[in-house]
C-alpha cells in the first residue's frame, strides 16, 4: 500500500521543513548500499534531530501501519539499512540526531545520540583523556546507532569486545512510538532480563536506537604496531599467544592478511607500498598498547618477534617507528575492501570459527572453492585473534564478473558449510540483514529461529520495524 498522503503530511509537520526531503538528488544516496546489491525506494527521507521527533514519526507510521527503515551511516554490508523497492516504506536517517549528551571520566562513560559518527565518539572520548575502543574501517562514516544495531566488531574486539560489550544502556523508540529510557550508566544492574541486548545486533528490527551510554577506558600512552611475515595462519596464532603472555594481555589487534589481498591493495590504493622486499604468503598485523607511560611495550613486542623468528614462526617483520608508519601499516589492512571493489568485486564472507580452528577453516575452505572453480582467487583477511575471517572470493583472472557473482549462493554454501562443520557462524560481525536472512535458517536450530520470531512478534506485532530483515 502506498504511503498515505496524510501520513506524509503528518511527518512533515512533526519534523519541520529541515527534517525531511523528497528531492531525488538528496534521497538517492540513501536508497542503495555501497556494493549496489540492494536498491530501494521511498516517498520520504526523514531526518529527525531529537528523540521526540523520532518517536512522533514512528507513532504516526504505526497509526498508518506503514513500515519504517532506520538508517545510520549506510555502511552496512548486508542490506539492512535500505528500504525495499516497493516505495511503501518510510526511511528514517539518524544523522542529525548527533549530540554528545554527557561524558563522565570518573564513571568512565559517555552518552551519545545514535547519529554520532563513530570517529566523533572516539574524538569526544579522547578530548576527555579517555578511549572509546570500537574501531573499524568505516569509522569515518558509520554511526554509533548503526554500530550498536549491527553489534559491530572491527579491529579491537580482541582486547575490548564488540559493540555489545561496550554498551551500558540504550534509549530506544519502540515500534509503537513509545520511548524506552534504558539509558543507565551502571556497571552492575541485575534487575531482570537485559532488554538492551535485544536491540544490540537487532539490526533495527525491534526499534530505533536514539541514544546510548557507552563504556570508556584509559587512553593509551604507548602503542606499538608491527607487520610480520608468517609461514601460515597457525604460526600467526602461536605468535598471538606468545604476545598475549609476554605483554600481560595488552594485544589490541591481530589481523591476518593473505598475499592476494595485499596485492589488490598495492595495485589499487594510491600511496601504498610493500614493506618487504620479497613476496610472502601470509602477513600478521599486530598492535599492542598500554595506558601506562613508557616505551617498554615496544621492547616487549621486539623480544617476542625475535624469539618467534628464532623458532621459525616468522620470517620477517617491521615494527613501526612513528605514528605515520603505524598508520601506513594499518592502511594496508583497512583498504582491502576498497581494493577488492576496484578489482571488480567479490563474493564476501564473514565467518567465525573458534580461534584455534581458523587454520583448518582456511585450508578446507580454500581447497573446496578451488575444486569448485579452478583459478579462483581467495582473499582471506581479517580478525584472526577473534576467529573471524573475511573469506572473500574473486573471479579467476579474465573470467566474467557477472557470471562469477551469479554463483554467490553456490560458493556461500561451500564456505559456510565448512565454517558450520567447525562449529562456526556464517556472520561474525556484519549481521544477517537481507543478505543472509533466509540462509541462516539452515544453520541455526529451529528452536532458536522460532524464539527470535516470537521476540519480534512480541515487540513489533504488526511487523512495521525494518521488515524483511534479519527474521
Ligand atoms: P547502517 O549501514 O546505516 O545500518 C546498518 C543496520 O543497522 C541496518 O539494519 C539499519 O536499519 C540499522 N540501524 C542503523 N542505525 C540504527 C539505529 N539508530 N537504530 C536502529 N537500527 C539502526 N563492520 C564490522 O562489524 N567490522 C568491521 O571491521 C567493518 N569494517 C567495515 C569496513 C568498511 C570499509 C565498510 C564499508 C564497512 C565495514 N563494516 C564493518 C560494516 C559496517 O560499517 C558496520 O556494520 C556498521 O556498524 C554499520 O553502521 P552504519 O551507521 O553505517 O549503519
Ligand atoms: Zn571485519
């Protein structure tokens, strides 16, 4: 059913002239996600600036039984933030709901509105001599509301956990337009079901997050970053274990990069150079940090790398000697997704297995896809320390991109099958969205799917909040 004119008029009145747009030039970028897998339509893009405005809009939509799609920075990778093609959904973008409401360095908490860009949250914390550790390649454009709705992971999960571990409280506009004020800044609160957990990773299907109370940490005063050449992922895990012990668990990041991924970066990303004179199969990006003053952490990293070299578990390594050099090493990792797009795009996977089983996963999955299509290029990279690998597949050189991408489901079944057999997950950090909503049914117990549906039905009986996503 088309969005009723009375609803459109009501929304316009509720948010004022700057709070909405139907100008195609303004709306268009919000209707597709970056890889172009999904494109949608909407008669109105709503851009509220307060929780009360969000609530008013959702209340009106509920009264007219019109679906609502929440959107943050539109960097999501599973199509959850894009309306469907019917033109019957109202798109609510949170970008203008972007104030830092409070920061309490003693309580180590910050309260921010959902539309705050992740980097701004990090900067606000740093200005108070604190760290907000969530960090991912899209941090300059993704929003904290989107990060929480997707339970984003990123490159510091190893040390600080994913978005879920960093949230103390939430303010949420429910599908009927009521506001749930759960914006508590308590470290301990055992008063029944932990309802905020439903909205974290809920991908906007249970309500619109409007604000969050987040945990802060002491700001690092020494950081050391290294890129090591390892013979295989198993050696990488042994190095990680040694480094954790030697530093007293101060490892922030342990990222794996396969040679083909680095090659794409060197080919497509301006200003990148190979830090090593020779080509190698596998690289390990390591970062350690401490809030204590001094330079001893770098020395500890050097000692561990030297010992691992001695033991044959690494063949070469560079340790950054400046912040600029550390940034350059990180850039080699963070621009892989961009380089992959420039190479013509690939079939993406975001699997998790128990950390100890990553090496097996990579061996088995690589063998399986190579049998399915000889010459296929495996772009394996990601969060080795979390057991989370982005196992992406790019067509053989010279093969037709469209024909290859049409085999997405076929290759996903192969890769996900290997992950599942090792006790893994088909979505470690990106969520289900539209991309994996159906597929997940093959991997989760029927009871679990049924419980998820019941939760959805309890909170959103008319299925108006981001329908067609996740469940
Ligand atoms: P959007 O894409 O706008 O939305 C994502 C989902 O959240 C949608 O379902 C949407 O409806 C919902 N949503 C958004 N805002 C709200 C809200 N306020 N209330 C309720 N629901 C809401 N992800 C990782 O986990 N780890 C990574 O390392 C990582 N790296 C990335 C690197 C690049 C280059 C890119 C492009 C993406 C990467 N991502 C990564 C994926 C993406 O950045 C994350 O999923 C991010 O958390 C999405 O935030 P967003 O604000 O862009 O949300
Ligand atoms: Zn990732």
